[in-house]
C-alpha cells in the first residue's frame, strides 16, 4: 500500500476509501431494514398530538423570550446593566474590544 507522508504522520488513502465504502454499506443495510409501509403525503406525515387536531400555525409559535425566560430571569442582575450599557453603535464595541485586548496583552506581558 502507498503511504502519504505528511507533517503530522502517515495517511493511507486506500484504507480511507475502504472505510468509507464499508460505512456506506452499513448505513444502507440499516436504512433497508426500515418500514416499507410508509406513504409520503398521507396522515403518516402529520405529527402525533395525542389525538388532538393539529393547531393553527400562529398558535404553536413559541417566542424566544419564552424559551429563555428562566435563564434571563435567573441572571437578571447580570443582564440589566448590560442592556442599559448597550448602545448598538459598532464603534463602541470595537473600542471595548481593543481596550480589553490591550489590557489582556499588558497583563500577559507584565506577568
């Protein structure tokens, strides 16, 4: 077999091709064991909601504020000052980034 020498070690393309082919055969075998009676575009496509009818699109929408409510409520003392200091001006954030990088660089160089 032909080995390709790289800076990090050896790489054998034949072994990789055999591994990919073997993996593809295993995936195809698992896929072929699936259900044969599935029909696309029928009731089988709809989600099961414990016998309830499918709700309207607008009623199932979950706002992001609801998803993260507990997280933001628990960290309210941290988020409130951040929200107040948020300006939305990109140059402010770049200035903070440069200042913090300068401070970290100074600490690294001194210590």
